């Protein structure tokens, strides 16, 4: 009688054997039909990537180049297919971005290339690919990761965009300032609209939801930083553009409100340990516009101070804010034409584009710094919920 | 285990766009 004796983990070599005819079933169950919100919630971060890599290792181990090629092609095409189908779902896109990056890191970590082996244990080095150099495939997968990143940014932008103007500019949270409105201007939002109005809190909650999803999926910390920087850029650019187009947003009290909102965004960064990711710096044009609303705008000294303060704003933007500036009460005056001329003269020699509005569609170039994993492949077990019973641990 | 001196064979890869074409033809074949 055959006796089923469980093997000890140290007897496994961190590979998964599969039959060629099961390849479609593998990508179907592991990629196309896996729901990030269902089964995947309880998986170790990056598990699909590790499973695919362990299958790849076996195909490499048996020296079957065709099997290696078709597995890589099926994997890449299936990831693209699922993103085409569910590309507007942040969780799906984040999940496959994290797993694509993990797969890319595995291809490097176990490539046998010394540059990527520095942090490996001896056992991990023994698990390097035996027969094939997959450097060209690594490039293709890196290109795929860039595509997924851009999709993630679009997806996140679609969710954030409707919240920004309401939460950053229209909604007033500062007691005492909220009552003071620019003279002659009516509040844009009616009391009926208030119920569905987004506040700064809505934005902060949404940022936290994005962040927690990415962390759950095991997204590389360096990649999370890049996503957050891009989010902050969008918030800053959309807010500034609207300020530049709306007279009712160019007042001393709005400047105060914006500075408060920016401080809350900074607090959020601090809370998440993201102060050094460059996100705060992307808000600099908005911060300077808010300061410009609050400083004195009368004398030559004021003009000099404004010119040295507003380095992140273009001349067109500075002039526009000054032109739109609306006094909050009878003690204040509009900015004089002469003062604006003084500013224009002072800034005449600046080398810059005549651009007024910021490009809200700009995406910073992304990089995927190598992030090896300490996880030992031979210890990985496949939960039965993944329906991958046709894979054999080797 | 592979002797460290043996070089690995470089597998030539199609580009992402070429793979997409392969993917489209796959989809066309399926009903």
C-alpha cells in the first residue's frame, strides 16, 4: 500500500511541477478568475507571483525552453486581459501591479546574476534558474509594470478628481473664517448640495483607502511613495487650476483655508511615514498661491517679497491671482493695476513658459527599484481555495 | 544543481506589443 508521508519543507526545492496542458487552467484560476476582494484577501502578499515563478523554475529545471516561453507569454497576456476587463477597479489594478513587480523581482533575484544575489541566503542562491537567461523577458515584464502603473494612476485620478475642488477649495472647515465671504459673492453650493459635497476628510479617507489597499497587496514601499507623490501632484494641480479660474476662490480667507488643508495633507504624509517621498514638494505652487492671497500687495517692498516668494508659480499665474484677488471686507482694497505692472516688470527676465494652467495629466516617470524577498520558496504552500490542486510541490 | 560555470541560454523575447498581437490572434481563434 502506498503510504502518504508528508515531506519535510527542507526536502522541497521551491518548484511547482505542472503539465503543459494545465497551463491554461493555471493562468485562468490564478490570474483571470482570482478576485482580489475575495480569496486573495487572505493570501500572503505576492503569492500569485511566487506561484508563477515556482512553475517557471520547474520549466527551467527540466530545460524546456518552449514551456518557459509559453508560461511567460500566457502570464503576461492574462494579466493584460484582466486589466482590460477590470482596469477601472483600483483593487484589481493595485493587486496586479504588486504581483507583476514581485514577479519581476523574482526573475532578478533568482537570475544567477551576482548583482541581484547580494541579499540572498545560500539556499536562495541554490534556487537560481539553471538553464535560461530571461533578461529580455524581464524587460517585457518591466514594460508591462509601467503600463499597469499608468493604469493605476488613471484609475486613482478618476476617483479623486470629483473630490478635489469641493474638498480643497469649496468646503470651509475653519471656524471664524468660514463666515467671512468676499463681498458681493454668493456661496456656490446650496444647502441641498451640501449632503453630497466632498470635504477634505473625504480626500484624506480616500488617500488612506488607496494606501491601505496597496500595503495589503504587498506593493513595494518605493512604489507606494511614487504613487503618493503622483496623487499629491494631481490634488495640487487641480486645486491650483480651479483657483486660477474662479474669482470666488481668490480671497484672503480662501488662502487661509487652503493653507489649513495643505497642513492636513502634510499631517497625513507624516502619519504614513511618507514625508520624504517628494509629495509635499508637488504642492509648492498651490502653497505659494495661498500665501500670495494672504500677503500685502501694495508697496514696492511687497512686490519684491512676492517675487522672491513665488518661485514655483509662473508670471502668468502670479498675475492672474493678483487680478482675481477679491477683498473680503471694506478695509481691504483690490490689487492696483500699478502694483501688477510692477510685478510684471520685476519678473520680465524670468525664463519660463507662458503657461497659466498646470498639466493635470502629467505623470512622473516611474521606476521599480529591485526589492528582493527573504521568503524561502520551499516553504510556500498553496491554499486549496486557489483551485491549483494540479500543481505538485517539488 | 547547475555548475556555476555553465552559461545560461538567452531566451529571445517578443516585445509587449508583439505579444499583444499574439494575444489578439488567440482571441480571434476562440469562439
